[in-house]
C-alpha cells in the first residue's frame, strides 16, 4: 500500500499492485484495474518512487 494525497488534502492508501495506469493532464490521475480513478497531488515520479520503495521493503523481507 502506498500513501497518497487527494486534491482536498486528505491522505489515503491504495494497493499499488492494482494500478492500471497513471496520467498527468495536468493533474495526476490514477486509474485502478477496476476503472476507479483518483485525482492526487503527487507527480508520476513521486508515485513511481513510492511504488519502488514499497516493492523493495516487501522483497527485503523475503
């Protein structure tokens, strides 16, 4: 799970494994496998870093 920020400032968590795509038009929109979309403050680069950190933590535990 990664922590993101909605445009209204509220934090929430999503399962990064269920992200289908991320677009920037100009705000960042995350589309999940279920087609649910989230508009977030973080850039694509920040989201990518969060996903990589999450995966590293997971695989380091193995």
